[in-house]
C-alpha cells in the first residue's frame, strides 16, 4: 500500500516481509553499517521476513525507512531500524515515519509502540510522544534506551 504526499513529492510504501523492501535494506546498510559502524551481518535479520517495512521515497529513491512487528505483549508493536538518508535529515522525514507507523500500528490493533532508541536520538522520540522506560543499556555496541508510546 502506498500513499502519495503531493506537497513534498514523497511516497510512503508499506511492504510485508522482504519482498519489495530491498532498497530500504540498502538504506539501512548505508546508515547503520557505513555511517554508524554497526556490523553488516546484523542489519538484515529473521525479523525482516515477517515485519512490515515502511519506505518513504522522494523521486523513487528511498530516503527514510523503518520496520514494525508484533511484540511479546498482545497489542504492543515494536518499531525498529528507523533511519533517514544523511542528505535528507532535518526535513521532518523522521516525524513522517513515526506518524505513518503509528497509523499502521493502530490499523493492526496496537495499543502501544515500543522501540530501542540510540541515546543520542531519544530527544527526537520524546518530542514524538515516547517516554523512556528505565536506564540506558548497550545494544550492538551502542547505548540505547527503551521507549514506549501509548496509542
């Protein structure tokens, strides 16, 4: 399913599973592996096989992505692998990702969203309505904090 946003020539696409989301994975590799030095072997995993993948495109190019999948608690969904192409940051694409993801989660019957934010990005998620849950922890070599948003 895709939604065209005429004012910015942006297109939001949802894909279930890996099929159709390949350039979204390429953007994740660009941001997490090449920019932030996360190991390439952890970037695409078994969760991607069944997750919902949101790709925001500008002129056909993937400029922002994230994934959404059910958590362990009924009605709770997990948001992950949120990233925006470096040259497109500061254009509110992260906020667009969060708004679109919240809409999809509601459509799927979610009552809350959980994510593991890199500590330096926690302020962005707080501004989007998420609250920190506990202390920071290390995940894949980077400090993260668990954050929750009730829908």
